[in-house]
């Protein structure tokens, strides 16, 4: 383990310079102020063993990684068929905040829960009579998984709330076509607050670990969500999790993963015999590198993940 730990630390430094090829998300003013050169990784195995390297104490917001958590929670709250009546599971090949296909599908029905339109619909479905109640339920679900308190970064939320014209446009269109379960501004508040939940790379890795284990928390030894929901979530991560780079990510890295414009990447690595890593029985990986490419994925983070997946043969295909 010690030798592998050293390797991970070396790889972080090897791929850190790739941050220069990207920029911090500028359309959310609070994210633009982040240090683009940061890079961190945490990997957690089913027995709780952990490796960390880089800027691991840095806290950041979930952004689009939250979409997998709310999808899982909505399926538990309302049942799979209720959710799938309101959001499809087809990749788009378009940018995450694209509006163009909303009218082309069954009018107004979002293509999948990983694009903003689908995620806003999912946020509106969550149980709770007010945005605060929905967010409290979500925080509670995350806290059970992480074994610690989590909260919304108000500054990031406010920063996005005030500039969310595009998400507002999506939400009003969804409302017009009957795909929201609560008023537009409430659905937006939930969506933007879930995006502003603050975590660190170890938290990301822990969520990835539970998804990799089909909803079973191997450290707490409890099933947190149904296996069927976990499998569907992994399929969505593979087909839509890295936005319109998901095809390339599946082809050349081959792991269920989800990214966010904060520079977060979460990967769920199921165990299999051919893995040549210190985590042959599966693991969760959390990465943070705030300089993102034009698609919205952490540049250094994707390079680092690709390298590790190749070195350790962590490819689900
Ligand atoms: N809060 C961001 C948005 O809605 C999340 C997008 C992302 O991480 N891709 O634009």
C-alpha cells in the first residue's frame, strides 16, 4: 500500500500541470475565484482502506455530481416508474445545459437526469413540502452515507441563483410541458442548493464506493438504496455522466463516473478479477481539479483518472 500511495502522489504532480489547458467555471462567479492549479484524489476500498494525495483538504461544491444523488433519492422517494415517466435515460450528445432537444423529444420530457433539464425535474420530484424540506431530506441521505454533517455553501448558491437565467429558462419550459412537481422557483432553489452542497474528495470517494457496491455501504454494512437503482445509476453515469464527452470517457477510460463544473469527478469502480490495483474488490474514487475543459470536465482530473484506470486495469468493459 505504501508504494502505491507514493505512486498516487507522484501521478497527482505529473498531471497537475494539465490544469493549464482549462479554466475554472466562470459562469458561476463564486467558482471563478477558485485556484485552478489544485488537484486532489481520494480512493476508498470496501474495507475502509484509503489513499489520498494532493490538495485533499480543499472543500468544493458537488455541482452536477449531485444529480446522481438526487436521482437515487427520487427513485427511493417516488419509485422508479414515477421517475422514469418524467425523465428518460437516453444520452443527448449535447451540452449539459442545452435546451434544444426539449421540444424534439416527447415534448418537454428531458432526455436523462444528468443534464440540467432532467436534474431540475428530478429535484422537483423529491419528497418534501418546501424546497427546504427537500434539501433537508437530501442532506440527511448524504449524511447517512458519509457519517458526517454536510451543508449548502450559501455563497455559491447565491452566486448561481442570481445568474441562473439559462436554468430558469429550462425550468419554465419544463413547467409549461408539465414535467415539474412543484413551482418553478422552488424546483430551481432545490436544484441550485443541491449543486452548492460542500464536500471534499474523500466524501466523493465514499459516495462512489456505495454506488460501486450496488447501494450497499460496505463499511457501515447496510443497504442504503436498492440494487436496481444503483445499477441504473451506473448505466446513466457511463452513458451520460461526463456530459457530451461520455462516449470518449467510456471508450478510453471505461468507468462509471460523474463530473461537476466545480472540477469534481466521482468514479464507482466495481470489483473484478482482472483489476491490478490495491483495490481489487472495488472502490470509490473522488477527484478535484477546478480547471475544466469547454465541455465541463476537470482537465487534470480526467488525465489522472485515465492514467490510474489504465495502470490498474480498472475498466468495466
Ligand atoms: N450548477 C451547475 C449548473 O446548473 C451545474 C452544472 C454542472 O456541474 N455541469 O449549471
